[in-house]
């Protein structure tokens, strides 16, 4: 990825940040939606307090729920505006979290290891998602959990804001099926399972018709 590509992607998400939480499954402002995600995160992540890395954390909605559950959260996002929103969200709730500006595909966390790495709806934006999967599993302790919330959809850019030029050339720009993602993750993990999320409208603020799921892998 060139510096110009990185600048364009950063600018896109900076512009999207102020209104990002308006989507029901982004801001989790509705109690029903928030509790639906909180229940699933409790099921998928290790018992707290665990060290959790939230890659592509956006405005910190999942980080908020994870911190609320007692986990020690580190969030990483390329967009400084998104990171500002995430920090403000946890501060307003009286919760602690560490947020870093950086490439979620290669998180700037040094030699730190985590009990879980969480990623939601990010893989479609990455020029080399396979490399990102290797980076994320390398940051897990033995027996750690990789949690990927993904789906197969049309280009997932924000309405009214065209995504970066050349986005259609990204390997998974229309999302990724559960079968394909399982095949990509299986060489990196000892156990992989998929939970279907498409039939629960509470998660999305209403019914959805495309494929949505969570992949949970143990290293």
C-alpha cells in the first residue's frame, strides 16, 4: 500500500467518524441492539479480565462492551478521528481503554500478547487480508481467541461517501463467505467454528438478507 493509498483511506474514515454511530449496529445506541452484542461477546471471549485487542476499533462500540465486561482493552484504528471518538466514548462511560492510531492489519502493539483479538467488518478494506490474519494470530497467547465478525455483501462503504479509488480491486471488497474465511483461518488455528448472525435482527437494527456470521478460532 502506498502512502497516497493510506492517506486516502485515513481521510475516508476520518470523514465517516462523526456520523458513524448513526447506524444501529455501529453505535449500539438502542438497548436491544447493545444487549444483543454484549451477550454474544460474553459467549465468544475468555472470562474476564482478559487482555483484548480490538483491531479496526472504529468509534469503540465493541471496545466499550468489552471494557464493561471487565476486560483490558486495546483498540487500534488508522483514523485519528475514530480513535478520538473511541477514547471519548469510554471516558464518558467511566471505563478504561488504550487506543492507538495505526494500521489495524499490523497493530503497533510491540511484543504485547493478548487473550483475544477481535475484528468486526474490517477485512473487506484490506489489501492483504491473509497477512493481517497472520499478524493477528501472532499477537495471541497460546490458547487465545481470534474473533472475526464478517459477512458477504455489496461494497460496504459509507452511504454518500465514495470509498477510495481502486477499492473494487481489494481481494475481499464485497466481503467474504464463512466457508472461504474458515479456509483462510484454519491453517493458523487449532479449532474453528462459525456462528450464523444473519437471522437475529436485534444485532443489526432490523432484518438483513446477506450473509453475516462470526468466526471463532482458538490458537
